[in-house]
C-alpha cells in the first residue's frame, strides 16, 4: 500500500501527492485545527482512492462541527 499526503484549504482538497520515506501505523492519520483539516496521511492503492478517503474525512470533520 502506498501513502499519500493530502493537504486541505478550508476542508477542500488542495493537493494529493505520493509521500516517500514515510512510515505510519493504521490506515490514515490527520491533523485539524478549529474544525478544519490541515493535512492527512492516507494509505491507499492509488491517488483516486486516497482522494476518496480524504472526502470521507472532510464529511466526518464537517458533521462534527
């Protein structure tokens, strides 16, 4: 599985790039501040699936506000 770094601006995907030399546990980790996502590291098979998971994270954060 590959790891993608997704960055956000006001809970919208800004970029999604392959992250090299990154080791992480779990399927994703994210950082948020005041209800807005800053970035997420997501394990996925390809960029499209990483973006899909990022959209799910946006939904979760938005519904928690």
